[in-house]
C-alpha cells in the first residue's frame, strides 16, 4: 500500500501533461480515485494526500466505506452496475451515480433521494463499443433517456460516461471517446441544456480520453496498485 501519495502525484502529472497537450486549461480534468476492493486504510492514505473524490463499483462495499469515513467529508461516486433493489443505498450514501442505463433506475434514485441532501449528480452510461456484454445504453437511445432523466426532480443530469473495450489501438480508442463527446453535444443541442461532464478514461487510456474532452477520469490501478480478484455482489 506504500506509495499511494506518490502514485497520486504521478497520475496528476499525467493528467496535467495531457491537459497541456490538448490545449486545455490546467485542472479542467478531475481525478476520481477508484477505490473498489481497496481497504479503508488505502482511502485514508489517499485522502491524507489531498484526494477528495472516490469511486466505488459495489453497493454494499461502497456504502460501508462512505459511512465509515463520513467524518472525512469525501465525495463518493458510484460507477458500477446497479440493480433496482439497491438504489436506495446509492441514493443515501453517494454524491454521484455514473452508470445510469435505464429510466427505472433513475426514477427510483430520484424518489429515494432525501430532501435534506442535494440532488444526486447523474451520468448516463453509453455502450460506445456496441459489445453485447457491456453495460450502457446504445448510442442511439441516449438522447431519449437523457430527455426523461433531465425531468426528474431529485437528480441532476451532469453528462455521459463510457467504458470502451480495452484496446491497444490508439486511433480506435480515441474514436470511442470522440463519439461520446459528440453524443453529449447532440443531447445538449436537442434538449437546450448544458452538460458539464464526460466521465471517460482509466489507468491505461486517460491521455486519449483527455484529448477528446474527458472532464472526469476514473483511475484505480495507477493510484492504488492492482486489485485482488472479486466476484460480483
Ligand atoms: C475499476 C474501474 C475503473 C478503474 O480502472 P483502472 O484500470 O484500475 O484504472 C474505472 N471505471 C470503472 C467503471 C471501473 O469499474
């Protein structure tokens, strides 16, 4: 676990280099530290090094961590698949939900979000690679879903998220991210809204994502080291 502060500095430097290369302002890209499967101690260490935003993929694990570390005032992002019987926990403990892919999930999150909390920040996950097994709405369905989600009272639609298939083909990788950026512009125009978030890019492809307009990169391995294998909840 040693070296999380060092890893964070390295990742922030990669982000800054990519921002400069893309002609973007410094700190236009936020770093989400993906702490799934990592112990509380690793999150405390990252927090002590100045990291505020953390991403979790499993409901029970994420809620337990958010609750255990509540005194640190961290910002929690849910980034994994979510079944409708677990929306209440996400509505209670998280500040962001990146992986909305069905209206029913968004409706439940809106209904269950307590009035004492700010609206839940939401991204719609888009399956840009068209892989059968991947989560996310098909690109051609994203606008219709965004139109409905935008109307929900306790939710704030912030933008789009994607997890393209891993690829060593830099051109293909960039084209997936460019597609998400273009889809966001289309939705903004069609709905007359501004969406400020493109959640895309991970440890291996954050540079490509930043060059195509990512505003949040979700980085696990490069911050915390490799994860133990874990089965779904
Ligand atoms: C695990 C995970 C990440 C982080 O992946 P790394 O390759 O470890 O950086 C990012 N996004 C999602 C949705 C994840 O589940």
